C-alpha cells in the first residue's frame, strides 16, 4: 500500500539518511544481507516502519540508492569534462575522472556492483539491462564525433570505440574486488594513453 508522505525538508533529509545507510549496508554486507532491519540499525532508526513510510518497498529504496550513486558520479565527471576545450582533453578527463571517482568512493562502487549483480525489481527490468542500453554510450560517441569533425581524431567507428572505452572503465570495480591494492593512478595513465593513441589522427 502506498503511503502519503510530506514534502518537508525533514522528510527529504530522512530519505537521504536512509539511502546513505542502504548504500553503506550493501557495501559492507552484500545485497542479500541488506535487510530493512540492518538498514534501520545503521541509520539509527527506531523501527523499520520508518523506511516503509518513506519508500514504497525495497525496489524503490534500491532504485533510489543506485540513482544517488550514479547521480553523484555524473556530477563529479560532468564538472571535469565540461571544463575541457578540446576533444582530446574531454576524453582524457572522462577517463581520469571516472577512475578517480571509483578510487575515492570504493564503498559506493561496491554497493553499485552488488546491486548490478543481484537487483531484480518486480515488474521492471533487471539492473543488467543498463549494460545493453546504447544510450549509455551516446555521450562518448558525441565526444568522439566532435574529435573527428575537428580533425583531432582519426577515422574510426565511434560506436565501437565508445564501447571499448566504456567497457574498459566498467570493469574497474570488478578489478578492485579481485585486487584491492591495484594502482589506480597507473590504470588511469594507461587507459588515457591507450585511447589517446587509438583515437588520434
């Protein structure tokens, strides 16, 4: 049953508190162990009913958690990429800012990986469907097309190149699960250099 919620600052703050606790709980315990009871305990709530008041079930809560992580990531990257004035600079900033975010937000990335692998919303698409959504590549394709139009980049299939760039970055959270001590600065340097060579005219 859907409940009526107020739209006050206090209510918004409580929702954000619950989402933050959800992300932290999933990162520490895994998706399947992140019960409302565990989340309420981490959030300092007196009852799981407070979660049910603010969210219409686990699907909405998990959806908001993943939206929060990726919204924060998009803002972090967008600020750095938009500051660039050349296609090559924008591409390098895209690669480096994503690696930097992953490096500095490991708990959030661990939670996102857990959600990606395990979340199956009722009546909706699996989280993995995002991996086959071609619109996720459109921002990179536009960047590559800009580089080709300006003459800075050579001729290549922008869809193939965008896929190669994005999938090389998508694999980083999984690498960190296997090798937590991986040198991410070196990873960023190698990827930035690799795709600079692959795209240049």
